[in-house]
């Protein structure tokens, strides 16, 4: 069983960023308004990824994360259930995903 998640990442505080009362940070990047949360690390902001990531446990018990390369959840859920993972020496491991 797998799940779809959006990954959070921490970035340096952008130049010209404005910090709101509730810890919301807003700034302009390439002409678009971006928002994030003030990080607990000074001088950094936490932002959520735009794209969905498939997260699952492989047959070896290792947690795997594969980008779906889409920003629409319904499209990410309809992706084919077979995902090829890079294996050793050019081989690939195929796993079946079922999203909750």
C-alpha cells in the first residue's frame, strides 16, 4: 500500500520576503506570488512542493519516494500502478502501488 504526499523543504529566506503575524512568509519569484511558513531555523522558510510524490515500502522493507511529476492529485492517483525503480546493474524492480 502506498500513499501520495507533498514534500516539505526548507529554503533560505528570499530577498524582499514579507513575514505575516501568523508566521506566513510571502514573496515574489519569477513574477508569481509564493507563500511558505517561517522555519524554526533562523533565516529560512519552509515551503511545500507543488508536485505529488508516491511513497511506498519496497519488498526489502525500504521506504521509497518517486515523483509523479504532476500537480493534480486526481491525475497522480490514476498513474499506472507499475513504477520501475532503478535496480542494480541496469535491472529494474517493478512494484504495484495502491493509493488510499
